[in-house]
C-alpha cells in the first residue's frame, strides 16, 4: 500500500470511530489494529500487548497518577475552597476581582497537580457558581475557568512535560523548570485580559458585593499555608538532591495527602476514599489514552507515515521561523482532535529531530508545544476542559463556554509569540539553576 | 523489491556508532543491487527497546541493533553479555567473539529465532562527584546509577546505593546531588555532558570493567525467506559494519578522555590490582548469582574467563 | 436476569477498581520508602523500582472497566448532540459495539502475551527479576472485565426501560468531575 493512501485511511478510520462517541482510547487502538492487521496479518497479535504495556510501564510515567493524586487530594477536600476564598479577600476590589481569584487559584493549584482537567474541576466547582451568583455573564465565568485550568500542564508539575521528557529523552526536572516563568507569564496575561475585559464591559460587581477588612484578609492567609508547604516540600524533594522527578511525585502525593488529611481532619473513610477514587479515575483515563496512542503511533510509524510526514516537514526549504509556524499549526490541528498526551506521544519523537536540527532549544520547544496543547484543551470537538466545565455547569450552553474561552486562546497565541521573541523566558531558569546544556 | 525494517533505540543521524553501523549495512545492501531495501527506524521510533527482541525473533521486525542483555529475562544466559570484568579490553573482546563462550550465546540467539550479523562490544566508564572510582572501596556509600543488573549486584556488594533512572536524568541527578556517581557507555558520558559535574572519570583503558554486547541481529524467519544473493549481501554488509565498529569504538573512548580532560576532570584508569579486586567481588556477587540462576552458568563464565 | 447481570458486572468492576486503587497507594508508599532508604539510610534499593512501575501500570488496566462503568473514558460527543434521541441511542450502540470489538481483540492479544510469559517463565531483566506474568496478568484481566462491562452497557442500550433502573453505566461525565453535583444523567 502506498504510504499516503494508508496514512489517509488510518486517519479516516480514526475519525469515523471517534464520531461514534466511543472512548478516544479505544478508537485510537481499534484504528491502529485495523491498519496493522492489514499490513502484517495475524502476527500482530503477538505485539499488541507489548506495545500497550511497555508504552506506559515506565518509572517516569508512574509520576502521572501521583501528580494527579496530589491534585485530587486538594480538589476533593475543603482545601480548594479555602485557597479560593483567601485569594478572593485580597482581589475583590479589583475590577473583575473574582475572575482574577479564579485564575490565580488555578495557577496556585497548578503547582500541585500535573493535570489540566483536574485544575479546572477543582477551582471551577467553587468558582463558577460563585461568579454566576455575583452576576458575571456565563461566558466570563466559564471561559476564565476553562482557560485558567489549562495552566495545570504548564506550571510544573505537568503530565505533558513528563510525556515529552520520555518521548524525546530530555530531562523532566529541567522541563519543569522551563515551565515556571512561562506559566507565571501566561497567568499574568490571563489576568490582564480579565481586567481589560471587565473594565471594558463595566462588570464592577465584586466591590459592591462584599467588603473585607484588613483583619479578615489577614485571617485568610494562614489557610494558604498548607498549599505553600506542599509546593515548597515537593520542590525541595525535586531539586534538593533528594529524589528524581519520578520519585518526587510519590513523595509529593504522600505529603499532600498528609497535609490535607491532618489540616482538615479528614479521618473518615469516605472522605479519603473519594480522593483516591477520583485520582484513580482520571489517571486511568489519561494512561489508557496514552497506551492506545502508543499503539496508534506504532501503526503510523510501521506504515512509514510518521517518517514521510517528518521528511516532508524537514525538506521544506524555509526559514526556521516559518518551519516553527508550520509545526505549530500542525500541532494545533492535532490538539483540536486529540488530548495533549496522545498528541505528544504521536508527534514528539517525530518533531524532535526536526526542531533540534533547525537549532531550536528542545526545552523551549517543550513549552511552546505545551501552550499549544493548552489551546487544544479548550477547543472542540475534544477539549478535556470543556467536558469538565460542561459537567460542573450544565446550565451554561457550550456556545457560551466557547465564546468565553476564545479570547484566552488568542492570549495563548500571543504568549507563544512572546516566547518566540524572548526564548529566555523559558530557558533562563533551567540554565541558571541546572547549567547550560547544548 | 523487498523492504526490511531495521529498528534501534539510538539517536538517528547524529553520529552514534550503533546507528552508523545500521546505516552502513543499509547502504551496502542497497549498493549490492539485490532488490533489497532497508528502512531504518532509529531512536525507538518503531519498537520500544525491550520489545525489539520479541519482534525480531517472531519475524515482525527484520533487523535490530540490540543490547542483548535486554532479553536476559527470557534467556538468562544473556546476562553474561553485560557481566562485570568479563571482557577487559577491545582486543580481548575480539578474541572473545570467536570463543566457545560466544558460540554458546549465539546458539541461544539462533534457537530463539534471530542471528548475529555483526558483533559489537561497547565500552563504558565510571564517573563520580566524590573522587576517583578505582578499587571497590572507593565507591562505598556513594549513590550510583549503574547500567545493567549484573553491575548493580556487584556495586551493591561494594557498598554502593543504586538509583535507577533513564540516562537522560543522569545529568540532573548529578547536578542536584541525587547521584554521586554514574556508570554508563562512553558515548553517553560525552553526549550527556556529565563532565560538567564529575570530579573524576575512570576511563576504560586496558582494564575496563564495563562492556556490553550490542550486536546487529536479523530475524531468522526473514533471512531464510531471502534469495541467496540477498543473504550474501546482508552478511557481507554485516561483516564490514563490524570492522567499522571495532575501529570507531576505540576513537569514541579517546574522544571521551579528551573531552573530560579538556573540561578539567581528572581522568584515571583502573590498575590491574583494582581490576582484580573488582573481579573477586564480582565472583562473590554477580557471577555467583548468575551461576545459581542459569543452568550451566558457571561453565559459561569459565569459558569466557578462559579466553586469553 | 439481565438486571442481575448488569448489577453483578458493575460490582465486579468496582472490585477491580478497589484493587487498582490499592495498587496505586502501594506504589506511592513504596516510592516514599525507596527515597527514605536511599537518601536517609544510604541503603541499596533492589526491588522498589520494579514494584512501583508494575503495580502502577497494572492498576491502570485493572481500573479501566470501572472508568468505563462511570463513563470516565472521554469521547467526542459533538455528533451525538446533533442527533435526535433515537439516532443518538443507535449511535451509542454502534460505539459500544466497536468498543467491545477492540476489547475482545486486546483480550486475545494480551492473553497470548500473558500465556507466553507464564509458560516461558519470563522475568523482568533487573536485579530483582520478578516474573513478568504477574504484572502482565492485569492486562487480560482488565480487558476481559472491559468486555463484560461493555456487554452490560449494550444490554442497557438494547433492553427497553433498562436505563431507568440502572443509569450508572452511562453517566457521560468525565472522571474528574464525577463526585461533584449536577451530574448529567442519561438520557439528557
Ligand atoms: Na501543574
Ligand atoms: Na481540542
């Protein structure tokens, strides 16, 4: 079979399967199976299991359920609400203050979990009802949470950076560091947009709604303490010569659980089992998609589709920035249809040689790729954050969520542009802390 | 035209000798004009490193440059190909290839469904942030990332702690202090720039502890389906690649030594006494475990040690 | 009869989920133990890495049936939203059938893999060298349970009036927001 034909066939098969609404993981797997079966026949039964199993049986990937567990511990306990209210007491006088609290809470929470849907769910379940209650329009309330939630994979720890690190054999500790300043930058940019938007449209609800005295504001601070403790503790384990990133995740998860259980006296079985239950569900969802994406990537590579596309991109005799733009558009399209982990598993090994060949820093590119994937989280047809918002706020029409998130997508594009102009935003911290690597 | 798939885990087109070996074979086979094309899938872009064995012995994968020890879970004899102190230096590695020891190993490979078309013994080194790793007691109390289970057994016996991590994390590990020392191939020592954090490098030299067998394998099922001309072309290309490897791998060691010296890292080699001390330790740990685990394991080790 | 099957399969999936959760907790605890041993006591750690990797990986396959039960494996719902109730039900049935086909294929493939590891006494190539069939058992077990769970779903979809009794298998909500209020129920 011709490479182009087989490539198109497998992609079409995938789309048809996805259209039925079946789980993405199984659609990826079935499309891959059909392609492999047509190529190699019954023989492939011998390697399907190997490919899925060794696709995820990796010490670094163990950190994914651990970083998800960290988030679940905070999200499924009163800790999330505390974080949110403490921030609100300080920001409520600013125009659109509640939006800022939401985005800020998302950013802080991102430091404790590797997953974007988890961030979205944790902050959204308090944030969205509260904003709607104070009279914010649907689009503002849901859009800011959908976008703020995407910070979960940019601000370390991050599931996508772990997957990228494994796929490209780059250092995960270094990748995490590269995400810090871009994460802060994007948070500030989101907030700036929120202020502009709220000023422009005159949403001044917050100030009229509630007033807090300085005493009340200070009283809220100790409640943020556990979070700072968790983040500081995890960072210390990670960069203090205690453990590798994969191991630090386990320590972070245990630390978070202990802090949350002790601080909020969650000594009942039900409360703790809820934390583990939701962590298990999300981890399984992510890892099944990854395992199946490995199978799909294997099929694409086996049919020589990956190599053909990579060669086509590499052979485009263009300026490296045009190349970067092409790659970003390509990723954007992939990100619209597939979750970030699947996109990275399938494209990172293929793009990595092209990127480094063109003289781009692989750590910088990881951050650009991650922001690009963040866009995918809030674009239809498959946007994990959109699904979460849909579940939290069933009364808000999807159209409103999309309209609300659109400006943030543009902000993300702007962030990618800024990173292209000033790559140091990503590379400075890791170079400073871990030394320059070629 | 027959198209064969060749897979390996090493970076493609970046000068890694194992990749160059496979590329050479592909070029030579194409030049032989026997209607045979070899598609190379470098950098684990098709199979994961460990999955290559199953695929090549089943005939799903046609060719691979494969660290044989990865399959030691299925054929425990293969542990002997990543066994401390069994090789020593490149000249001895060459003699080992024609020994009874390797005949036994290759028999296991063939029975499983693959065949060796090019031998390759890769050398490796030690580096530490603390001081020079020479005799076993210089490693006591250090956290080290070792390459290979048999090595881990010996290093533990020497009083070291083992940390397992992918080689891409070694740099950060040494930088942050998670690791005191590392043991890996010479090529990795250069490409991962460990000289920025190492205080002392123990280069392979005349008494090298670490050698790993990474032959180019061809699936027997696939090979038997080829025409005699095609078979001949593959074998000839393999032989040429083997000679190329033998020459280049020595240059690689020199490059590592030069790079580390230039970076101001102390470079030492193990003396015969150091080497013998390690060998004694290995006999009590890795060799002993191997003999217990593998039927005829002690005989296999003896055959290897008997080579001059 | 059908009702009983659906309930039993649901409970079995829950049992797998508990096992999966325990494995995740064990992985977390062992990671911490490993860090403690190595960096506080400077002792060699032999079995921990393998244990953590295999228990976490096995947990993912064992947890998958429960996540299916809870509708936690995300999929595209755009097409569904455009359809009438009747066509939507039909599309869901097609999706469930295709999902079942994939799980049956993987059950066969992972059984072959497990059986070879078992018969050949394959070990993981590491110092600890645990037998590979133990972690690999999680794959056929998980996919077998997924098949049974899919059959339950198909029964719910094809038996009139069934989803009024057991709506659980089709709660189409992402895993992360499962335990929150306002869970949408089928049919919407
Ligand atoms: Na994060
Ligand atoms: Na999307």
